[in-house]
C-alpha cells in the first residue's frame, strides 16, 4: 500500500484508461504469435505439429497415407490452418442424442418406403 496515489479522475476517464490498457495488452499478444481466428495461414511442418500436438513423424505418416491435406513446394510441406481445423472437426463424434435422432429418421424413412412398396 506504499504506492497508493489518489487522483481526481472521473469514472469515465478511469474506464477509458482500463480500455486503453486492455487494448494495448491484447494487441501485443497478437503481435507475439497469436493469429486471429479468421485468417487462413500456411504452417510449416513444425508449426502444424505443435498446433495438432503431434510428433513430426506422425504428420509425415499421415501425409504418406494421404489422411490430411497438405501442400508440398520443393521439399517443404505446408498446411493450411483452415484445412487443419476442418480435419480436426471431421473426427468429431456424435452425441447419443444425435445418434438416436439419426436412427429415428432412418427408421421413419425405411418404414415409409416399405409402406409405399406394399
């Protein structure tokens, strides 16, 4: 409490100071390597491995099996962040409710086809 300073700033001035400091803080984070989510960037093998939490050898194996999308220029391999995100989301598992709804839809369509055939 030795550094306590009293000023005659109004509430709006204090709010603006906080806004400025937060904007400066978060603006510095973007410059230090955090990419905005909207941009589609190309990542090299090392960056993609870090992003996916996989070993580089695992990525090489996935490339050779053509499991994921990649671009090869000369001897360098690049990955699109958009493609990586889509690849990750393609492994999404359905919930029990989604499975039940799909099953009910399938059974309903199947019973309609059987009725029409009869």
